[in-house]
C-alpha cells in the first residue's frame, strides 16, 4: 500500500512530507506504548506503518530504530513542533487522522494492510 493510499483511506493530513513516498507499506502496527513497538515487532524487509497517539519526538526515534518510513498519528492530536522537525531530519513521513485508533486500523485492514510480524516475548 502506498502512502497516498493510506492518506486517502483514513482521510489523513500530511504533517511532514520528507521521506520515502515510494515505500510499499505491507504491514501496520498500532500502539501507544512505544516500548511494545520495540519489544514486539519482528523486522522484515517490507515496510511497516506505525499507528499511534504518541506525539512527542520519541515516536520518531522509535520509527528510526525500526526503519519505519511512515508514522500515522490518530485522534487528531496536536503534534509537537520538535516531533515534526525530527521527522523531517530523519526523513520519516508524518501523517495525522481524526479517526480513533480502532477505526484507523479497521479501515486500513479492510483495504489490505496486514498486521506487522511480531514475536511473543512473554
């Protein structure tokens, strides 16, 4: 799924556009606990979309560690300028939708986005 398709499906606005618009996003992962993202995601070659309500710079740092090219902020939350600036520096596309996380995930899943590969660590 291309970034343009994601924008259309969830009616997202672009907060930061510098990044890989050619990425083929195959997987999605939704979490507000970024430690879950680091702990659970099993890296593969296909790109992952991070869906979250976290708006501080740590979301960009997490995306960078996991080579996630696009972050989608839910619930229409305001995003700190420091987060937008860091996303630009790290070339991570930053989007925002007014939808809640549940609806966002459902819309994207219905259109073919798969859940990110994960590993059970408990």
